[in-house]
């Protein structure tokens, strides 16, 4: 996480073992999700460098990530031809 004001890196989130291909922050800015080229999705909180949850159900590259408006669900789409909620 980078400070817009100072340009300083404030936090590093490190759990993926392959390239990160998607990143989406929730509407309120506290949670975010990241997807990797190994088809794994991590849910993070901005105040913790450890993932809160890991989602491993896709069998191919994740093409889209989105929080629902109420932030209760994450929707993911993949080249495995599935959308998961």
C-alpha cells in the first residue's frame, strides 16, 4: 500500500506465489481481493499483511473480481467458464 501524499510504501501484502493478475478494493476501502495466475483469490484487510480468506475453486485464470454493493460477497469469473459467488 502506497501513501498518495508521501509516495512511501506503507505496507506489503505477500501471499501469492505467481503473478497477480487482478486486484479489486471494496467500496469502503477496508477490504481488497487479489487474484493470481495460479487461480487463487485472497481476501485481505488493509490493516493486516496476512490474507483473511483464500478461495481456490477456479480451475483456470481469473478474469474478473468484484465486491457486491453490500460487501457481503465477492463475485469472480474465470476462463474455466464459471462465475462464482
